């Protein structure tokens, strides 16, 4: 049984998140997901609280188990999960080789894989969604509709 781990904030759940999780699941048999704690998110504070983000991710059929990350040590949940593979999204700020070295130092024999970007759908990032909401609100909410 190959256990794959994906991580992220998963704020404003969108098609890019689904693409990331589907691609991660293809790497193994089980998909575990760590949802970042509010206090650990660096880019911008999440809009959706961590417990709600966890509930949304856990409800996805593709996810075998979702857990909240540790507030102190991002590696802490891995001791219980024991992943064979860590799947990184295209925009996650980790150096694959450094991460693999740190995993080995901590006793894990885990492979790190960088996944590609979703180009199949519009609005595959929270940033794109937020920008479109702002654009439409500035234009009187009569903005163009994007076909999926």
C-alpha cells in the first residue's frame, strides 16, 4: 500500500486544488492530506477557518484521511501518517531535495514529487478567483461569465 501525502491551506476550495489532489492520488493507493493551521499560513491569512477547511477537504471522495497540521512542527503529523510519497503542488515553497534530506534526517524513507500546474480550467488558484471577484464588483457584478 503506497501512502501519498499532500499538504496545503485549501482556502477557497477550487478546481486547482482538486487537480492537485487527483494527481497526488495517482502516485499511490491512499491519499492523506494535511490542512495548514491558520497560524502557519504565510502568504495571506485564510478566509475560511482551519476547522472548516479541514471539513471541506475531508469530505472529498478522493481523500482517504485529512488532518490539521501541527502549530509547532510541520513534520509532526508525518510520524503518524508515515507517507511513502510527499506530493508538492507547483506553487508550494519547498525545495524538493532539501525536504527529502530533512525527511531522511527524521527517519523517513519518503520520496518527494513536484506536481505540475492545472491548466485545464479557469480559476485554478485562489488569487485568480479573488481578482475576478474584485473585477466583477468594480464592474457592477455584470462581469463576463467564464465557461467551464
